[in-house]
């Protein structure tokens, strides 16, 4: 991570990348390939991190749904397993709600940190992004 101080345009761009779950970050990275739009490491870091977070928010809920659907179908085969299947559906909905609310909190946190001009440190995700920027 560099010690350059980002200007207001870069701070707003970093915040927008999280609010669009990486779509704006992808567009910004494509624009940066043109010589007139070169960017600092600050913006590139937040763009890559928002894209990775967006991909995780796309695939993790799908994986959880597949897991719980398979589990409920397997247990549904067992006679008298309908009560357990109802509990599995309840646990699945609680899991999904917790994941949604924590995802919103993460997006707000990252957006605010981008507006302030700071780097966010999200375990595993930030480490991958730092390796990508080297």
C-alpha cells in the first residue's frame, strides 16, 4: 500500500465501487487502461477488492442454498423427517438473513473507509488484493 493521499475524485470512485458491488470498479479499471485515466494504487486496491467482494456475495449465498437444499432433500427421504426439514428451512433463512445484513454492513464500512481515504483490511480478501497489486 502506498502513502499517496487520494483526492476527492478517487475517494468517491472508491466508495462507488463498493455500492455497485464491483461493477463501477470494473468499469473504472477498464477506463484506466487509457493513458488519460491512469489511477493510483488506492483506487485500484478498492476496485479489485470490491470486485472480489461482489463475486463472493454472488457465489456464497448460492452455495449455501445448494447445501441446505441437498440436506433437506436427503432428510426428506427419511420417514417422519418433515419436522427436521422445516427446521432446516428455518436455519437456512436465518443464515441467509445474517449473511445479507453482514454484507450490507461490510459494504457500508468499505464505502465509508473509501470516502475517508483509508485502506480497508478485510481478512483473506485484502491479502489477495495486495498480492494482485504487487
